[in-house]
């Protein structure tokens, strides 16, 4: 992977921008964006941290836009009960003035991969510009922090997962598990009655 970084770093911020779009448009098997940006910064410490974070957040947001669009086409495979459940969440967020902005910002401000968030948005057919605004600002915050503390965070992470594919698979597995749990919550009952109730986690029908 370092060979790829060395190729793209020659194109400076534009190369970083392109690779972030590609990585974030993929649903799975891609390393977290903060690892990519931190690696670029360690290769070239002359890069401006703030500008690097802005470029990275812009590329990531565009990539997630494409991922959300692609995910929307798979809604037809989602079970009827899960569709109703996802629509309930969408209606709830639509009725909150800054619902999507806050939700996306809070998720974007963490170093966690956001692929499953945008896959869920795609399945919900969410159409708020707030999704991208909140995510963009959140990612800038998280990227600046992760790049500044890159050596302290990246090295232990890579030591834990000497086989990087194992680390990526584990992270994706956790993300998929969160989506299944998310879709298994009966949001109608939770929102209207403030009670937690689960429905059968049957996401797909073939």
C-alpha cells in the first residue's frame, strides 16, 4: 500500500483527493481514511495539516455520495418490515431541523469508518443536503486530530494488526454488525413509546 501512497503523493493534494474519492466510494475492504491521510503526511511532513484535512474531507464526502447512490439501488432487496423501519428513522430525522446534520457530524467527527452509515442512508433513500454538510465538517475535525497525532495513533494500530487485511476485515465486520443491530431496532416503538424493542433481523429477501 505504501507504493500506492508514493505514487499519488507526487500529485500532492490532487492525488490525495482522487484516492480518497475512490476509497470512500467502495462499500467494504478499504482502510479508514484517517490512516491514508496520516500515511501521506508521514511521507511528506511539508503538507499543510488543515489543507490536507479539508482536501481529505472533500474527497471522502464525494466518495460517500457515490456510495449512498449505489446503495439506494439495493433497497428493493430489503424486507418490507425493515423498509418501514428505515422509513420511520428517515421521517424522524426529516422532522428535526438539523437532524441529518447533527447525526452525520457526530459520526464524521469520530475515526470510525463511515461506509455503513452511508449504506444505511442509501437504503433509507435519505435526500438531505445536511447529510453531506455535517459529515464534511465532522471529517475535518477528526482528520485534523488524527493527522496531528498520527505517529501516536497509527503505529500502535498497525502493530495490533500486522496483517492489515485482518484489521480492515475486523472493522468492516463491526460496521456490518452495527447496521444489522440498527435495522433490528423497532424505531416506531422507540420513537413513539420510548421503549426498546427488536424485530427479526432479516435484512434481505431474495
